[in-house]
């Protein structure tokens, strides 16, 4: 189900992006906390948590935040590219902050904010960008 009345350009979709991403982030963090509680290494736990939120975030971004008309065969590979970049940025940022001496929670909070900003720009400009290109033959 798409939300056609919500279709808008620019910053009007930012609150929906943040809400959909927030739900995925909560799933990420919950997974991470459970795995850390079970004794898993924090870096592996955050990597697993980020992966767990992947599909929930795609559906939320495609259907709710961007109300995209792009077919999944186009949008999903683009999304996976953005998700791979976000996943790597999350892992690198989190690991770097842990090495500097920050604890798990502040490291993940800072990393999540940076990754969210990068993901929004990438989704808006590439993943769900629907501008038609001229088919030159």
C-alpha cells in the first residue's frame, strides 16, 4: 500500500523518512542489545542489528517516506547499494568511536545520526529518484 496523498518533494518527506528509519533503527538497536546481552561482541552485534533493520527500512522508505512509483526491480538494487554504504559507514564509525574510548551507547548514537543523514541524501538523490532519462538510441 502506497500513500499517494503524502507524495511530496524536498524536505516535506524528511519527517516520514525519519519515522520509517526510526522504526528500523529501533529494530537495529533492540537486536544489538539482545545480542550484546547474550555475550556477542559489540561490533558483530551492531552489524547484525543493522542487517535486521534492512528490509523493514526498505518497505518504510519505498512505501511511506518516498511513496515511490519505482518498481522494486529498480528501487531495491539501488536501496541495497545505499544500504551497503550505510552498513559500512555504521561499522566503520562505530568501530572508530569505540577505539577512541567511547562506550557502546554513545558510539552507536553518534554513528546512527551520521548514517541517517548520509542515507537520506543518498535515498533522495539516487535510490528513489524518479526523474526520467531520455532514451537515446
